[in-house]
């Protein structure tokens, strides 16, 4: 059924004729590789994020986000705002079956466009099962973070997609 629908849509599109000409628009959102100062700030914040995670400090993590930030979870829900993000992590730390011993974030790409930066990378979690569980293990996950430079020059997380 889906295949027939897609074929029908393709057939209709081919009958529509050529696309109308559009005026050229200047690209004002070109991103460039991050300067060392931005990379240094992002790496420092990622280290803080990991330290807060290892301590189970939900308030510390939430402080790394803008007031109106959005945390997109792997469950498909959006957690909006610092207070909700703090609650999300407090609940996560209280209910997960293991403890985070350490994290190691690796920024694979970081591009800057004005007062925004776009980062993709991996984070390796070293996890310890709660008492009675197995020994330490590692888990590597991918993440995407959109950063916002605040008027006072700090970089904060504006939107992120993380598995936790």
C-alpha cells in the first residue's frame, strides 16, 4: 500500500511540469569549523556534563542548558526548559539500574554559525551495576548538541539529542 502511494505521488509529480524558478537567496547561515576558543568551551562543558553525571547532580547538568532548552530523548519525548531537564535527570539518576562512574565525550564535528554551534560526537559511559550486579562495563552512544552563545559570552546547550 505504501509503495503504491509513493508510486502515485511520483507519477503526479512528473506530470506537474518543471518547477517554477525561484529567486536566488544569499546563504547567511554558512557554518565554519569551530575556532579553538569555541572548541575549548564546548569540551570544558562536556567534561562538566560528565562530572555532574558521575555525581548524579541533575541541577548541575540543567545549569548547562538555556532556560528554554529542549532535550530530545531516545524515547521520542521532548523535555522543555531547565526545570524539566533537571527533573528528567533527577528521575533518571534515581531509577537507572546502574551508576555512571565516568564519561568521555569525543566531539567529532563542531561547526559555528554566528552565535550558534552544532556538535556531533560520541560519549563513552563507564557504568557500575547497583549493589549485587555485575562489574563495570562501558557503553558508547552518539549525541547531537546545538549550542547557543549567550549575551555574556557563555556557550549553553540550546537543544540536544542524547540517549539519556
